[in-house]
C-alpha cells in the first residue's frame, strides 16, 4: 500500500511582538507565512535581493504589472529591475495595501500633531533592522502593508480605515530568488490600521513540502 504525506521543514518560526522589527534571509523556493495573530494588525514589509541589495521591491513595477494596487493570491512582487522576488501563493485575508507607506516620526507629527514626535514608527524599525544588514536610509523604498486596509475613493483619495483582517488570517509567499526580508510590526496608534492597539504577528519560513511514499 502506498501513502503520500506532505512534510515541510521549518526554518524560522518567530512571534514578532507588537511594535518590533524582524528580518531573515529567505532562500529561493522557501515559503514565508505572515500570520495576523490577533487581527487588524498592519505588517510593513520590504524585500531585497540577498546577493545584491540594490535590487529591491518596487511598488510601481508591481502595481503596473498586475494592474491592481491591492495584493492577494497570485500577485507577483517585482523588483526595480522588473524581476520576480516573491509570489503570493495563499491569502486568507483577501487584500493588502501597496500605497499607504510606512509611518515615521515626521509623518506622525505632520498628521497627528507634535505631541506624537516621541512615538516609535515603522521607518525607525526599518532603519534599525536594516542596519544589521548594511542598509541605510537611502535603501528604504515604498513598502507593502500586509493586512492594512487602504481603500481608494473614486476621486483618488486614500483612507486608512478599520482592517478587514481577523485573528489567524495569513498570507503565504514563495521566494523566487534568495531574499533579505525586513518587517516592521507597525507601532501606529493614531489611526485604525492596528485597531489603535498594536499586537503580535508570526513569521514562519518553511522549505517547500516534500512528498514521501512508503
């Protein structure tokens, strides 16, 4: 009798606390799963070629190629050289943002007032985590916001509104080349992107499942 069982070896399985940053090298063919553990938590995301960080995620290339400003199953994340970096192979949330960008001390001050200056923000997370890999401010580009709800109004205006995510929803991405991945688990408390209460997310990297016959 022959049976087939799928096995996936776990490379990383990390819970990223509220407001914290995370990074890892994800090798070609490996799967990265981002899980919204408690619901309504934006996860800011950047990608770089692990062997040449001048090749990095490009929002314009990605949006133009797919003809959509939102990401979901089947979306291919393209580089500034129009090469594939990652493909969304599973998405239980349904829609993710490419336009809202990363919060910063400067944008918080402009939007919400000078009393927010001391608040931690995603740009600071990206700078601190990127520095561990030799990246600096000039290496920051427009990012993806997993689980963030940024509808586009008929007049082109953007809004940051209550999320459509829920506890346990996830997005699974396949690496199309060796990648350095940066994540900022968004600290924002001045708009609804985190339900005004940032929470943890889970980052899991696995080898693609292998079928064993016996």
